[in-house]
């Protein structure tokens, strides 16, 4: 921003954490971007609650235009209002990637199976619904937050958690709150770290429990209480919520799997004083296994979807290999619940149409990208674009000297989705409006 627009613009960008998307990245004209975004989001199912926006005024978009543009993307997702309001428990794990899981293909240097997560492998393959082709949207914890809970694209620059206009954005908690749920977020660290409190508290969760609320933790590091402290407290809290007779959403975020890679002694044979990444992953797996062993004896077990697993919606273990990303987590959870809701989410229900083509939106430093149909379009600063072809799984991607029609179409989708997401955020319009404000529904094509 300093190089482009001078000191004042640079200071504003530093304070707000917002990066001028149109100034730095390849994009589409605004009207075209919204038309493409509406087409793409329409593929996710549901019924639009408003027509496409009118032409942009000659003087530029005003408040009324942005209102119409936002409304044009809102969908009513069908469901059965008579279905039970199942509880939802979402566990976010710090840095627990597929490279550690035997069930996701981890092998030794000699090519033999070599898992670090035996307890979770057993649960995922024998009791769970395992998505083995789902990708993170960025390489930072708070990118996972905005992707999982807000189903929001990873804009260039900082996550929306670290920006100045996140006091009223759409979240899983907001959707469930409108349906009569109570909600709680548990975080092993301090709520001020990574702007977690300023994202959670205003955006649908009733309460945040953080490190300060653990009076006698078993073990702590510089990042917060260990995983077992968090899980044991979550069971106590879910028991209380269940006793009220009201459905609940409980979300939690762990901190153990992080430098300095240490954990309580006696849980696994390995020495925590070794500060080994592999050892702390094994502890993470132990703590998860311990949590699921305990929670299966709770009265709410049969009525709760645990993301990672839950008997009320997964009667038999299944393995899903359709392409997806973190943006798809919340729509898939809501699809499992099967109740109607209004949505501005950018992700899709991975179970609604298992033959549908998935897409991944991703971010790394100042680059963003979109992947679908084995094509990756990457957008960088100064309107730079590059294209890659191949399979994400295994990293089998090769640069393309020239974008073919599929890559060009992928790039067009990406330019539209990122521009529209940037608009919605900066205009404080990434939120569902009251149903009474919606116009006559417009049916989507199949």
C-alpha cells in the first residue's frame, strides 16, 4: 500500500489489516463478478431469495446497490423443520494434518504403514464418516476459523479474524442460534490471542471459555492448557447444556500440537521432554481417543454430531473421496442436521450431491488460488496469474505454460468469488438478513 498509494493509505492498511483487492489482484468487473458468483453459489443448492442485482450506477455502487447485491446471493436451503435438533460438537485441532494419519496414507521411509494416530484411525475407519480429499484453505490457525465456521473465502492479506469489520459476520453459530440453539466455545489459550474472542463473542456464540477459566489444569504450555484439560471441561459443559433440554453447539480449539511440543507425562510411552513433534501428535491422538471413550457414556452422545463423528448421523462407517475444503464443513454439518436455513456461505454440503465437482479456495502469504477439475489458478500481487495442472493429493501439480479453457474458466470463478467476498466483507454485508426482508424466492436450476 505504501508503494501504491503513499503513507496515509499504508497506515490505514496496517491498522485495518485490509488489503485493497481491486488494486492488487486480477479480477472481473463488479457486475460480472456478482453474476458469476451467483451462478457458482447456485450450484450449491437452495433457492435464491432475491433477483440478480441491478446495473451498477454510473457514479459507482451505493448503499442500495450493495444491499441488492448481498440479497442476490442469499439462498434458502431446504430441509425438514420436523427433524430433531441434534446437538453439534466441532473440534478444531491445531496443525493436525493428514501427514500424521495412517488412515490417510502415512507411511515410513520404507513405504510401510506408520501412523502416529492409531486411536483416531480406528475411530475414523470403524465408526466415522471420513473425508479423505478435503483441504485446508490456508496455513494459519485463524484461516481455519474463518473457513470452518464462516465458510468464507481466504482473502489475501490477513484473515477476517484479524481485521476491523468482523463484528457481525455469518457463522455456524449464527445459523443455529436462529434455530433455537445455545452455544459455547472452548479455547485452550487466551481468548485475546489471534483475535479469537473478538470473532467468537459477537458472532453467535453465547460464551467463550478460555485459559483463564481453568482453575487447576493438568498441564500448560506457553500456548495454554493441554488437550485433555480442554476435552474434560467440554464434557462437563455439554452435560450442563444437555440438562437444559435445549439443543447446543459446542466448538473447541486445541493448542497442544504446537511448539514447544510438550505434554503431560504418563499418557504415552514417549518422553515429553524430548520436545518432539511426532510425540506431541501421538499425545494429541491419545487425548482425542480418551475424549471419545468418555463421551460415549454421556446421555447426549446419541443425539450429538461430533465433527469428527457421531452415531446419530453415521450409522455405518463411510469414506468420502469427493473434493472439498474447509469452507464445506459448516454446510455439510447443516446438511447432516437436515433442517432448513438461510445461507450466504461460499461452501457446499459435500453429501447433498456426491457426484458434484468440488473446488478448493486457498491462501498462502499474499497469494490466493482456486482449484477444480485438476486445474489450479493462482493470483498474486500486481495482478499476476499462474496456472497449474494435476492432482492436489500427493502434490502432483505441474506448471502450465498456457492456460487451457478449463484453467481459464477456473480462474474466472476464482476472480469472481474473491472479489465478491472482499466486497461483502468490506461493506459489512456478509450476514443473513431477516427473512421478512427477502423477496419472492427464485428457483435455481438443478
